[in-house]
């Protein structure tokens, strides 16, 4: 009989390894963010998938900001006003990294934050 915690023994115990939890999400939330660096243009193109689980259109603001690893100061925040129909919507943005851009290396990384400020404006369908 197996006696260790491994992927191979969990079936024998009819259990699971790791954590299991339920996470509450807003009805309008960021589902996915994809980044596409364009070094020659000194920018990062973003594809943000927003999910609207309400029954009507929801308008709000998407905010994005970034900073280089090791810097304490953020680059300017960009904002985009959007009106989302129910379901998933894809938003395309370009974020200018300015003259300080450095090509990626373990010591030259960038942190990006996306924030969805939902339910500021509401419209029905």
C-alpha cells in the first residue's frame, strides 16, 4: 500500500494533493492579460480580456501602470473608458515605456499592473 504524498498515490487514497478553494470574483473582472513587447517602438502592446457576467452593458475604466524592476517610481498610468456588453470583450492597448526601456534580462524586468474600476457607470441594454 502506498504511503507517500505523490501524484501517483492520491488515487489510492481517493483524495487530492494541494489546495482547493473557492474564490469570489466580481461580476465584471479582468479575465486575462497578454503582453507583447515592441522594443523598436519602446512600448508594450496589451490584449486585455474583460468578462461581464451581468445582464446589461457595463461601462467603466481600465487602468494600467508599470515600473521597471528595482525602480520605486511607476511610469505614467494609462486609462481607457470602455462599455462592455455581457460576455467577454477584448481590449487592445499600447503602453509607452519611454526612453528608459531596456531589453529583457533577469536583472531588467518590468512589472505591469492592470486594474478594472468596475460599476462606475451602468447602462442597460
